């Protein structure tokens, strides 16, 4: 099980004092100060990653605040497929084994953290399996975007044997989530899922983005779901307009596999660059002595 502890702006405001003009000339209207970024992670805050669900390898994150209040993002669990209905196989259910739910909970206990918020970046089956176990033991508030909880439950909650608990708080685009000195902002990025969100924040000079399955390392979340809930065009639009406008040094903490940065994805994500996608699907013939046609992706520096 991989662990990564992530350690981490001050905006300098200045004004120009003009000499008071003579006569009846009015003082100039001072320019409005530049807006400050409302997001923030105190220096003491730690971000931990647990890889849960062995099949899909979901990145579950724990944020530990200044006084050990905690947020968990995307607590998936190990799942078993229950073949219970041979006549109507679509009624078959998943069963959460609680193996990774216990791992998340034991980590909270080991680090003496009190779980207050569970945030789901979307409602797909691999990201939600541990919410029942954690809710029962901690009473934490479950949050997600309303478009992925139209029944009051996470989108795929019906796929679980015995169901999952209701969502307590519906999130909206631009909303701020504050706890124990930590402030995160919701970015609604539908496409992979109608209620898919990302969460942005900042620690010192380093901006962070919890991207769920919206944006992955050199990839994006799939959209070809049988229920028609995916929208590829909308996904690409949201990534370009809402994520690629973030600072290029933004560390992207993805929902699966390795991390990235906004700059890396703008430059080398083949699904968002038609030329790279063409080479990805149809790699050019290459002789042993040839130089690569596309520069190799720069490795993302480990975040300490």
C-alpha cells in the first residue's frame, strides 16, 4: 500500500498614493484590490494517500487539519460481485468486504484523527464503497454534488447489497468547504459523471487539485457508460475551461494511479491534444536509431 505525505499565496497587495490634485479636480477612484484566493491549507496540514479497491486502484485521500480534524476524499472499498439473480443478472449487487474501509478507519485511529467530512468526487461504484462503514463509526458528514445524488444517495449506491447511507450535504459549483483551517473549493466538472467535481486548494505557494476521475495522468475519465450518463464533449470542455486555466504548477492528485500537474497535462495529455492522440493511436514507425517523434513526458516531481 502506497503512502504519500504531501507537505506544502501570499498575495502582496500594494497601492500607489497619488498627490492630491489642486482645484476642483476630484481624487482618482482607487483601483479595486486583486481578489485573494479563498482556498488554503495551513502549514501543519498533512495529505495522505491510500490506494483502495485492488481492481480499480482508487486514490483515497485523507486531509489532517490543524487540530486533527479530518476530511476523507473518495473512500472506496474492496468489492465482491454477488451473483444472486440468474434470471435477472442486472439485479446482481456488489458487496463491500470492508477490508479497505477498515484500512481507512484504522489509519484515522492510528494518526489520532477525527473524521468530520467524507467528500465524494462522484458517485461511481469504485469511489464510494467505504462510506457506510465510516459513517457508522464516525458520524461524518457525507458530501457530493447534487447531480450525482438525485435520489438522495450516491449515483451507484443501488448497486451495493444492503445499500449505502444517504448523502448529507449537496455541493454546488464554487462552494467553499472549510474545516480546521482547511479551505477547499468545489469545481463542478460533469462529463465522466453528471455530478463529477474537482476540489482545488493551496498550501503555501503550491496549488493542489483533487481531480477525481475528471483528469488523470495523460488520460481522462471514460464517458461510454451504458446508462448514457457520460458526455465526452462536456468533459473536454470542462477540463479546458475550468482546469487548464489553473496555474500550470498545480499538483493534480488524481482519482487513479499516479499524480500529475496541470502544465504536464496541457502539454502531454493525448486525449486533449489531437496531434498527440493521433500518435497515441497510430504510433509512427520508428527505427532503433531514430529519436522519439514526441518528447517524453517530464516526470512529476515527488511532493514532499
